[in-house]
């Protein structure tokens, strides 16, 4: 999967598509998912053009990496889910069901989330 400058998150970062922002700094933007799957469902994205976690961890600066993960923890606390528990999810590549070619981390919370994957 290669980076597409017209993916929805790139367009949000350029201000072409509005979002309901919950956090922003020099390296990170976080906003509510438009189709939430839990009472709390926020997307956290780096501002750089990174396709996936593979790309991000291989090529992002130390400052970008630290900012992304610090933001995720801070946002979970600010959203009130840190104490009761929450889930962080990043889909990567085809087998991981990544739909948008821009790294994004989902924060889910606000209820019991069940098993991570269906048990077979």
C-alpha cells in the first residue's frame, strides 16, 4: 500500500474535510470517528504522510514517534477511559484490514469491549 495524498485523513489534515477535533499539537491530530463503534471512539493520526505503523516506526523522527504515543495516552485520560480500561487499535496492511493508507490509531472505550478477536 502506498501513500495517497488524497486519502481522507490527508484531506482532514489540509482542512478540506471538517472533523470534531479532540487534540492537536505539532505532530498529531485526534478527532472523533464519524461512525463510532463504542461510546468513545477517537482516531489519532500523525501529521506526517505515513502509510502504516511499519512506515512510521521505520522513518518517523524520534519526536514524531514520542508525540504520537504520548498523545494517545493523554487523550485516553482526557476522555475519561484510562481508569476503567480502553483499547488501542491500529490496522496495518491488507491482512490487518487497513482501509485508509494513513497511519491511524483508534481509541475505543466507555464500555466493556469484549474479546479482541472472535474466538474460534
